[in-house]
C-alpha cells in the first residue's frame, strides 16, 4: 500500500483548522448577535414599560425661601444671641437693641394719654358751665325786656306831661320852671328808653355768644367719651406705637431654620431695614430641577417625583410633587441675555427649571441644605 503524500496531509489539516476557526467565529458572532438581540429586547421592553414614562436629570439643586432678618427701628446693638450655623425656632431672641430712648418715648406717650383724658373731662365740665351761662344770659334778656317796658312807660308819661304843660303855658297856668322840668323829664325818659333798647340788643348778643360757645364745646364731646374722643384716640395710637417700638428692640426669629450670613456685631449701630442675617428653613426646602426642553412635553403639575441626594446617596430617597415650571429659561433671565442674531448661530439645547415640593416628614428625617445637588426622576405617566 502506498504511503500518503505529506503535502496532501498537511493541506488537509490546514483546511480542517480553518473550518473549525470559521465555525467558532460564526458561533461567536451568533452568540454576540443573540446577546445584542436579547439586550435590545430587554431595553425595548424596559423603555416601553418604564423608560418612556419617566424623565430624569442630575441638574437639580436644593433651594429655599430664606427669611432676611432686619430691624424695624434704628439703634445700637447690645446683644447678639446667635451665631452662624445655629438652629433657631420661631420666636427665639436673635438680637437686642438699646431700648433707653424707646422707654422714655413710652413714658411720654403714657403721660400724653393721661393728659388727653383729663382735657376731655375738662371739656365736658366746661359744657355744664357754659349751659349755666346760657341760662344766665337768658335771664339778662328778660330783665332787659322788663327795663325796656318800664322805660317805655316812663317815656309815655313824660311825653304826656310835657304836652299838657305846653298847652297850658300860653295862658300862664304853668310856670316856665315847670315847663322846663317837664322838658328835662321827657328828655331823660327818652334817653332811658334808648338805653333800654340797647340793653336788649346787648343781652341778646351776650346770649348768642354764650350759646355759640356751648355749641362749639358740645361739638368737641358730642358722641364721644373719655376713651373714644379723637384726642384720646390719637394719644392712644402714639402710646401703642411707643410700645411697639419698645418691643421691636428685641429682634426675634420669624421662622424655624439655620442662621447664616450673620453680619451684625455687639456695639454696632444699625439702621432700620439693614440686613443682619438670614434664616434658612431646613424643613421647608424645595428642589429646582433643570430639564431639557425636549423632556417637558408630558410634564404636568402634580406628577410624582423621586429624588436622591449626593449627601445621603442612593439609599435615601426623597419623594415630592411637581409644583410648576418657571416662566423662562435661565439664559433668558440672565443679566446679559444671549443674542442669536448672528450668521454663525449654533443651536443650544435649553433647560427650564421645574419646581418640586418635598415631603416635610422626609426632610425632618434627613435634612437638606440649600445648594445641594439632587437627582430627580419624574413619572410623566401620572395625571
């Protein structure tokens, strides 16, 4: 039997190795294709069931409506009771101002109120005195009228006597002295009549003046009392303001939170409205999540949000709800807004802040601070 050609055997072995290599390659490509297919199916199923119902971003930050502590009155600081990073409760004393001037003003206001009440009592008593004067002037008018009647009677008698003596004088029945006396008596009676008439006018004027004073005085107290008179109310308002200014020398915390940016020192004189410090409410913070404009198509207020913080890691989740969207992007409200009217314009995807309210109970368990980074996932399938 003839022996096989070595060259033929070697070529056969080479063809067999290449076939095995091609088979392994085809098998590997099949496995890779299968893995890609399975991965694609898994991703497609996940996107159809989950991914298409959520939007997410890591461009989110904690914010809060901070409270600025400012004095309502000017004064010198006598005590600063807090420091930066200190937790305070609503009503805690933060700063005390020198209250010497306010205490003096309060004492002056109390004295003014007492004086106003006394003046009202005096005015009320004056009305009684003026009423008595009006009655007295009425009596004077009556007396003047009686005097006028007597003067008129005397004038009539003197006129008759003078006329009778004038008729008898030519016959010598009446002496010249009697005629002169009758003439003088008539002149005196006429003068007394004029005086009585003037007395009537004067008594009436005096009565009118007394009545006017009484009416003016009554107008000051009409419908008022020692507590409702205008002057008393004005003095009471000044007293209330003095008490309020005294209370304002003690500056208290308006909300619960953490003290930050304290800039006031003991002995410093502060002006009304000058910022002294900020209070950040740690249990009332929110999150502003900046989403791309293409992600906001299905976003609606009230949709649930799941958030995680770099501070606590993914093991702690926060839950909240969408409150609303900002009225514009950050670039549109920038100090120098972007101008795109150029020939080399390039479109930049814009982001819009979305406000998310957090659960206060979770915030009390895991407090957050303003400015911390967050990751937010919104379920946009919820209505």
